[in-house]
């Protein structure tokens, strides 16, 4: 992977030059502030006696929102966009194949997601310790944070490929995607919403099963099926867009 | 296994009663658990029925027989009471239908070693059965007597009365019970120290009376005159003489707490009194034995009070590791900032910085985890006991203890309650079905066992009557009040206040063993604006925020109209410093907070005294 020029470009810009540090810094500061407030302010839930009861649950939900949003923005090349080499040049000038480009960009997406999860890990581990959350729940949370980052992040890759020169269109699309799938979907069917699902899972609450054509689908199955479909369709769209770009050279 | 319900098979409906279980072991030694299941809740309580268990560990020697006494308090008798012995070889259980055993009226108990029981026509409880008992059958828990109106002693030696039985009887009297001691020619029995505790007189010997003119004049022509009879000679120790002959007390009444002690020097079990037609008139002088049970002190203890308590930063910062969490945050974010700075300045090799980053994340993650899981000042639980001591007659106070046990862990708790408690009720929470409660009898205290989940809590209310010798007297002389307070107890009263209509006065601390006399103006001073008739108790400040919250939302709740004090009564209250623990958990991982407020309400019609 080190030899992949797109991956190297991302490493150079975000890590060597430090343009990604701003994102990581904001992310950590926001998460730390939220976690401290959740701990300090008693819960409004009359059944729970203080904030610590919900510290891990709410911190995980906050981390989820922040990580997914950060990954979407980083992948969408919203930071120092003028420094990124255009796809046309990779295809024409560097003679990279679709597979090379996809490999580099997806590896970069995975690296950012892993770094964000790694950086927030101590905060979530402390929250889990204070809340007395089982180790299984903490590990599950880390796993789904990575999974959601990829599921939603590929759509930012697709957007960057489809609207490479239309920065505003990409930004609007990314924000609409985030608001509709990560926030508003909870209003229609909570099990497909990642925040609602995580809160219910960590709160050990059963979610309503989906009854479809007489078949009863457990909420967890529906949730993961939806996100695998989201990931798959995002990858398909991204691949198709890359091939279309390659075909234009 | 045999079980006997109540007192010879009878108990008063709606009150706790003793349950004696006799176990016979015809085989090898066996150890097991004896368990009694009753049903609480139900339609009368407005909540779903739930099982309530009483347990005791028992050890039976080979070829032996043993009796175990429980005090049980079912809310409903429509479901059977179940007694179960759980042993290593299996279990044996027995269902008892309680509907065959209840009495709608309170019971009277008779303790006598005489084979012939005297006629005791107590006027106040004509329908109540008189049940003969032996000393060994007397329960050793005060709450077992809650369904008993009067206990009659006649020619009974109390030498075999155990300390626990004696303490239970004293607690029961203080909470409203009555003891009637009938005199006898065997006067030496009445000079025993154990008996003297329940006598308002000191028995000196026997005295012969040719006639009883005082008695005859009291009943005039309603009963035949009594001639030539023996009565106990005695000297008054406490209370008042209702009837006397030639300076000898015949009938004496004394109050102790909310209860009564009566002494009749005549031997009603022997002629001529045993056949006397005026016995009913004589006992009629005693008045009401069973005082109507007083409503418990109006304190509020529910989720809304707990929410307010938890909003208090000084309260939750004691068990939430805010400070250490903040320090860990500073350490981690500071370390990351330093590494980022070193990275951008290229002071260190990149590889070493990556290793340093991974080390920092690992150190912060695992170090913080160990700190917060094993230490971090997070206790397993927090016990809050808030007790209102309401002054009753004499030197006694009725205690209503409100308990909240919070848990940060999923674990079992054993809440210990001091002996003498009379009512223990779990406070139901809306939408939550709590686990079953088990009362374990352990020596001189009871243990209440129940599980709690992490960050869960349970609320209870416990009532008891205890000696609390603080006397408060208020004399109203029109334009001035004279307040006399004597703290004869072993605890200091702090932050004391007196509230009279339109005024409130800070009295400060009243130390143990001290007394104070204070004078206050009843009328507004010249030039002072007209005072409001009612005083808002919520405005009264205390040094401790938790005390203020308990005062406002638990002891004097606004919803019950107690926030504003006025009308025809004065109010004295003060916090008890170092109050004796009534409820506790024997576990250093559970933090306990105890708050006790002593309160005396003094009517202002005449000279008030409490």
C-alpha cells in the first residue's frame, strides 16, 4: 500500500503536513467536552439516578456522530481541497487503473476511521469503566464505529468521484446524507438508524422487529442488512463512477 | 414441620403477627434455610401483588426439635402463607390459609402462672378475645405486638423474660400498647426488677381493708360494697392515681410514649372480687386501651425527591469521579497536543513519535480503565437515610426513616435494620418491577436482602418508636412566648429553629445535656411591618444543601401543604448530630449518609408541652 500514490498523497497532506490534525483536534475536544458534561450533569431520565449510568451510552453515540461526520468530510476532501491531484491526472498522467485509485482511496478512508477510533478509545474506555459497561459492549462499540465509518464513508468517495469539480454539490450531498441517514431515519424506523440502534443495544432494550410480507425480521438483522446494503451500493456507485471517469480519458 | 399462626392461632387483620415454626429432625444433623413467603401489595395497596420472603438459617441436631419465630406482615390474606424448609436433601413446604386465623379486632393477651384465669372485662375491647400465653410464647420483636391491644399480667413472674422480649414490650408500649398489671396476694412477684419496669408503683406488701369507701362512692349503688379484702400496698412512682383508699393507690394510670401502664392493686382472681358485680365498672375507669394508630408522619419519598437530591452537585460529586476524570482528560489531551507539536516541529523521529502516540493511547486507556474500575472513588453503593423524629408524648419520638440505596454495581445488598422497627415498606417506582425482597433474621437486627443492577436504586420507608428525651415547652402569655428546651439525650441538636405564627427564630445548637429558656415577642415590634401569618419553611437556610433539599421536598413537602407554617401550632425542629444508625449496610464499599431531623409540633391553644 505504501507504493500507492493516492494513499501516499493522503498521508502526506493529512499526516505529514498535519492538515488532518485540525479535524482530529476538533473531534477530540468536542467528544471530551460532551463526555465531561454528560458525567457532570445528572441524567434527565428519572429511572437512572445520575449521568454516569448513561455516560458510556451517550458518549458512544456522540463518538459515532462525530466519527461518521469527520470521516465523511475528510473523505470528501473538504480540507485543503486544492492540494489534491485530480482524478483525470491519476488516470492520464500516472496511468493508474481504477483498482489502484479505489485501493488508495479506500485504504485512506480506513486509515482515518481507524485513527479516529484509536484516538477516542481511551475516552470511551473510561466511560465504560465508570458506567460498569461489560467488555463485550465496549468492543462491540469499537467494531460498529469502524463499520459505520466505512458504510457511510464510501458514499463520500462516490460523491468525490461523481462531482469532483463541484465542491458545493458534494458538500450538500454529504450533509443531506448524514442528516437523513444518521439523524432523521430514527423518525421513520429506529432500527435502521445507527444512533438509535447503538443506544438501544447498550441500554439492553429490545427493538421492534420488522414484519414484512408475513416474515418477522429481528431488528438487529434489519439494521446490519441495511448497512451492508448501504456499503455495497456505495461501493458499486463508487466503482461505476470511477470506471466512467477512466472511460473519459 | 408445624407452624402456628399468631397468638394461639389468632392475629388481627392488617397487622404483623408472630409465626412460630416447629421443626423436628428424626434423622442426622441437618443445616438448611427456613423460609416464609407472604404476599404484599394487591388491590388494597394499589400495586400488583408481589412475594415477600422471610428467611433464617437453621441448624438441627440429630433427633432434635426446635422452634423458630418470625414476625410476618402480609398485605393480603387471600393468598396462602407458605413455609418452606430448604435443606440439602430437598425441600418441604406447607401452605397456610390465613383466612381461618384472623380477628377483626385487636387481641388481648393474658400472662399468668395461675391455673384459673381471672375475669378481665376490659370495657374498650369487649369483643376482643383474651388469649392466655406463657412467657416463652411472647415474641421478641415489637412489631409482632402491633395487633395486640392490652397485655394483662396476673401472678406472673417475669424472671424468665429475655432482654429481647423486654425491649420489645417497652418499644410496643411506647408506640401505643397498653399493659395492665393486676395485683395478687403473691405480692413478691411484683417486687421483681423485671416486673418493676412495667409498674407505675413500687409494691411494698399487702394491706387489709375492712371496706373500700372510695370505690363505693365512685360506683354508688351500681355495685355491691366490698368488705374485708386484701390489696397490695404500694407507693406511686409515676403517673396518676385514679382511685385510692386510705392513701394506698388502688388504680394507677401512667403513660409511656404513646402507650399506657395500668396497675390495679386488687386481686380480681380470688373472692370476693372474682364474683363482684362491679368489675366491669372498675375496668371501665381505665378508658381506652388501644389508641387509634396514628397516621405516619407526612414525609415525601419518591422519585421526584431523589431527582432533586441527585441534582445537588455536592451530593453526586462524592461518588462520581469528576476530578479524576478531568485530570485524566488533561493528561491525555495534553500528551496528544505535545506529540502533535513535536511532529510538526520535527523534533523527534517520526517512528518514535508514532510509538509514543500508541504508548500514550494504551497507557491512558488501560491506566484510566484500571483507575475507574478499581478505584476512582466510585463506591459500590450509596445509602441515604433521612429520618424524621416526630416528638410524641413523654420522652419518645416516632421515627420515620426514608431510605434510598443507590448502586453502581450489579450486586446483592443486605440492608440491616435495627431491632424495634415496626413497618417497612418498599416504595414502588413507576413502570419498574423490582426484585423480591428477603428479610433475614440475624441476631438483634434484621437484614433486608435484594439485588440491584448497575446505576439502579431502591427506596424504602421504615417506622419505629425510640426514646429521644428532648422536652420542648412553649408558654403563650399573650404578647410573649416562653420557650423551654431540655435536651436530656446523648445527641446534640444543631441548627434549631422555632416557628410560631408569623415569626421564626434561629435557636442555634442545643447540646446534649443542656437546657435553654428563651423569651420571644408574640406581637410585631413598633415600626415593624405587619407580619404574614404563615411562615414559608422553604426559605429557612441551612449550612448543608442536602439538608435544605430534604427539608423542602421530603420533610415539609409543598404538595402536602406543609411548606407554609401557620395556624394554631408552633413548630420546633433541629438536626440531630451523630444520630444513632437505624439502617446500615455492613460494607466499606457502600458510602452512607445519615440525616435526622427532630420535630415537635406544639399546639398554641393553651400552654404547650411536648
